């Protein structure tokens, strides 16, 4: 999940200032964690400690109210009670990466991804986006090939992963739907040579840059293995102690060391 979090941090300066290329600074004074990171850590916390997803999300929003959540999600969370609101937004996909690391079968990953999504994103597209992302992480962690991962996602979810980034990029615009951002994020991973390349390619598409980089970064971490130390250190340095403690605990339990 470290790859997802650092993808979010790297992408954060470019969410509303899109950069349609891969030649940008990975970190700057504007690099910060957003709601993608907060809710990814919340999912990890729920998995580690057997917590209810909805209540855990409420607790984290209370602690980090200004992280940049969607309006409906934030309004509900601030009341102290989250309910499904038929969302197809990419919030379900951006936070699901830990599920792909925490379970040992595709069936278990798909079931848990659905549970994590439907407390808010119970629209079929919202569930599909979470499941496609989590399954991609799981298959990458299982050392499956990119061709196999691509085939599974296309067959199971019907996403079009055939369009090259160079043809997506020119016309791609801000899109917070799962169906309008998850396939693009997965395509960035599929074309990448390593973790950094995946995140750079994801950001280069424009649109919801931090979320696309979060999704692509999570899958890339599972596929390519540990991040370059300088990237990991620079990213994790931007987390506070509460978030970092969960990241460390989750990594020690679930993430491979090589």
C-alpha cells in the first residue's frame, strides 16, 4: 500500500494543475497526502484490527477533515454516520489497495473489495472499480504477468485496456468516475517499466492525477516490489505519526520484503 500512498503524494500537486508529460518533479513543497492516503490507511486499519469500514472512515475524516474528500462523502462522514449513496466515483478504487495485499485468494479479494466499497459506493460501477483495482494488486503480488493481469481485468470487468496512453492523453480530462479513471490508471501500470515510471505515466494523463497515480502506484508496488528507497523515504516523510504507524504495521504483516 506504500506505493498507492506515495502515488497520491506525488500526484497531489498536479490534480488541478495537470501536467501532460512525464518530466516533472516527483516531490515539491506542494506535495502532500490527500483523502486517497487517509482512506487507504483507514482501510488498512480496518483490516488489521477487525474494524467496521464505515465507522473507521468516519473516525479518519474526523481526524483529517481537510484532506479533500468528495462533497457527499464528507457531508455524510461529518454527521458521524456513513450510508451507501449509490456512488460510482473513484473513491472506492483509490482506497482499496490494502485489500489486494491482505488476502490469499482472488475470491476473497473480490468479496472484501466489495465490502469496502459498498458502505458508500454501492453503485455497480463503484464496486467494479474497487474490485478491479484490488484484483490487479493481488495478481501483481502473485507474480502474474502483465498480459495475464490485463486479460483477467478485461474478461471479469469489461474495461478497455487496449488504448495506449499516447492516444488517451491528449483528450483526457478530469473524471472522478471509476469507469473514467480506473482503466486509465491500470493502463499506466501496464505500460510502465518500474514503479517510478508507472506513477509518472499516471500523472501525465492529467485529470484526477493524485487518484490515478494512487491506483497505478498501488498495483506497480505489488508488481515491481519495494520502491526505490529515496522515493519511499521522501513520500513517507510527509505522513504524520498516526498514519505512519498504520503503514508500518500493515507493511510488517502483509508486504513482501523483496
